[in-house]
C-alpha cells in the first residue's frame, strides 16, 4: 500500500506501508496484553471518577471556607491578557480559572479531575516506556493516585499546577520523538520548549529540565547536551525575564519552586512529592534500563544473538494456549487488585475526614441547608471548638428555632457567635471572618457592619461573587438603587450567578426598592440608620426594634456563653415580645435561671411563665452529683458529661474558660 499526499514535493520519497505492517499493528493493538492493559485502565479511571464525584465531592473544594478559593479571573468579559500584566504561568492560571468554576457542579468537577488524571497517566506511561525501554509501565498510575490524595485533603486545589504538568509532559513527548541528531539543534529546540514552559507553566519548569536531562543522559548518551540542559535552569529565567517579563530577578527564580498556597507541612510534603515523583521515576527507570541491558544475551561476531539454551517445549496445542490465557488472566487480576489496594492505602493514609466534614458544614451554611448542617455537626469527629463551625452551627440552630433549646448539644465558644475581627489573626482567618460574619450581621440587621465586612472580603479576595450579591442587597435596602445595579451588573458577568443577577435587575425596573420582598422589608425594619463609634451589639438592635427575635436570641446566647446567667434571669420579660409558647421558657434560659437561684438564693420573676418540671428534676440531680465530686472536677466532668453534657450548668462549671473572656 502506497500513501502519498498530492501536495508533497517530488523530492520527498514515497511512504510505503505494506499490508503486513498494517496487520501486525492491528494484531498488536488487539493483543491480549494490550487489551488487558486497556481494560485495567478503564476500570481504574471509572472507579476514580465515581469516587471523586460521589465521595470527595468537588463542589466542596469550590466552596472552601465560605469563599471560592479559586483563581479570580474567570468572569465573562474579562480579558486576562489585556487586563492583567504578564507574568510567568499566566496561561495555566487562565485555563485553571476557566475550568475551576465547573467544580461548582460535582459531576463536572469529577470529570475534569478524571480527565487530567488520565492524561497524566498517558503522558507518564509514554515517558516511562521511553526511558525504561518498555518495563515499569505500572508507574503510570502513580500521578493519578497522587491526584486523589491531593483532593482528599480539601485544601485549595493545585489545578493550575496539574495543568502545567500536562503541558510539561506534552512538550517532553514532542522533544523525545523529534528525530534530531545534531546536538546543537536538539539544544536549540530544548531552549525554545523550556522558554515556553517557563512562560506558561513556570512552577513545573524544573521538572521539565530534569526529565529532558535524564532522557539525554540515559537514552541518547549525549553528555554535553544533558549537562547543558541542567545548566539552562540558570539561563532561561534570566532570558525570559529580560525579553518578556519585567520582574525582579530574585522573583524570577523564586517562582520556580514556590507554591502560592498556605499549606501545612504535611500538605507541602504531599505537593512536592507529587511533582518530584517524575524526575525520581525517570532517574530510576534510567538505572533500570542500564542494568537490564547488561542482562541481555551477548551478540555473536556475525551480529546475531546466541541461541538460548532452553529446551524445546514442542508445538503449541489448544490446551497450552488455554493454560497461557488462564495465566495471563490471573496475572491481570493480581496486577489490578494490587493497583486498587495501593490506591486505597494511599488515599486512606492521606485522606482528611475532618476537612471533609468542615467543608460540608461550610457548604450547607452557604446554601442555608440547616438540617443537613446540624446533622453533620453532630458527628463525634467534629466535637471540637472550631469558632467557624460554632458560628455556622449557631446560625443553623437559630433558623431551626433551636438556639435556646439545643445550643449546648454542640461544642461552643463565645468567640464563634459573631466572629469579631482581630488584626492579630492571620490574613486567611480574617477573610473567613469577614465572609461568614457579613451573612450573620446582615440577617441580624447590622447592615452597615455587614457592608463593611463585605467590602473587606471583596478587597482582599479580588473577586468574591457572594460579596457582590450582599452589597447589592444592602444598597437596595438603603434605597441606593444605582449602586445596587452596579454590583448586580458585575455579578451578571459570572455565569454561575448570571440568572440570579438578571432577575434582581428586572425586579428593580418595576420596584426599585423591592418593597414586596419579605426579606428586604424585614431587614429594613431592623437595621440601624445611624453609625456609632462603639461596636454595635444585638442589644442595640433590640432597642431599635424590640421584635428582632434573632437579635434577642443572639444576645441571650452571648450571655450564656460568657457565664452571665444573672442577666439571663432578668431577661424573661422580653419573651413576651416574641411568639414563644405561652407560659413556657426555653430550656437553656430555664437552666440559667435555676443556676442563678441556686447560687444567689434570689427568686426570679418569671412573668406568668413556668419552668418545665423535668428541667427542675434534672438540675436537682446534677446538683446532688456535683456535690459528691466537687473536690475532683476532672472526675466530676467525666462522670456528669454523658447525662448533663448538653446543659448550660455543665458548660458553666466545666467548659467555660473565664480567662479568655474579654473584660
């Protein structure tokens, strides 16, 4: 069979592909070994996809800690190449920015992660096969396993770095396959490729240099080219920074190995281990090939290999063919089982279940899925005083009308109630405080403080769609419709919020103040119209509107969390301003009143309400048991926790840290 392009110059030779070559190629592709490898790959990545989709749940990564911890340059209408100055790695950052928003949908995020893992598997397999001479192909699955381990930690994901690694493997494959014999020409091609990688995928530049150098040393035995490749680590950043970028020279080299993420030590080890796997594997495969070559039979003087001394086993029979097929199936099954066991072991060792549960709580809070949030927070592994979890739990308890009844079913700390900003805290924590507190302050009626927190979060993050939405609603409440339209137009550029923003813009055309919106009307009736030099408290909001139930319950919760049961006892009269059951008192308020009476001997005016008899009996039993163990508080805490751990008085005696309370 002769294949010739009509546009091919006559000086070029015809390309001949005999039918025998086609047949042998087809046999190779459908051989049992390749078919088994294909099935193994399909099984692995099918399970990979469903695990990422149904368990890791990429939308939790997208919604990390109340904000989109992704690359903030993905809104439609933004031209990254015109609106942002050039910097190394800009291309992969842009692609990651476009793809990262699809993590909003778990199935789409899982598909992206799986495709990246599969491409890494293919690229790694090509490189390993080239360096090792055909062996050690099972190493191609290691990058996919690392990728699972990364996402199982739920830290801000390294999507840009993973895309950069794909670019590195692609250009490395081209560099290996180009039939260039002249050393100087190979070096020129390498310099061009390395400059492209530095500009587009800077953080994986070192990986490309090491892999290309290993190939030249072990496969081509071009020592001069190999060491010149290693020397380019110093040259390429200087040249690209001189002719393309305008960076400080120290910054140009610093970008080669730094990650822009605030990772823990364990997470840094995981990230750097992932990217260092490739040069280590390349070097190991080169050594493997070197020793494997020594084990091959020597050639005779005529150039032919010496015949093996193996005895003749006779012609292949149907029985021997069946036995061989059975052995290959057993080998395939064992290899596949070993691969899955290794994957499960690595993921199990690196997986962070606490991070997953924290992310789920944050996701439920963001989408106001209060029942799911409380169910997640009740799990034993979450029994810790994380102030952000406390904040979300208390918000969920209020919206399910359980705050003053079941607050102490969950770990509590007064600092988590309203998340007061503190300049001494790390910047990352401050951002989370601004993001979360803006939602609660808005619902309470702290409109001005909610606006300030939203601006702080927006200025720090650069792009924060929930902040744009919150600022739009605040300006509508204040009657500043033009400013609200500005924020809504900015929000409409995000395809995830476009429909919601357009709906608000359409409603503003007919009703500029949204006077028929129940939520807007409620906040207007609660909000303070004047600023104060002092920090506004729920008590101030109650003075503005005595029917602000959220302000009342948060004020009572604050008094309980700071051990002020005397103030709680004198607040019973305010229950009549709300729709609490007639004649009853919320459980935690009743417990505080009982403790106040027991400690002071004074009676409390219950204003025609009564304390549940079961609550009284339970307090009396606690008092008796506490008196028995009061000399040993540690023993008392362990003894009483199971029966009384969900009460205010248990919190007051055993969990309240009075040294942390602000004076």
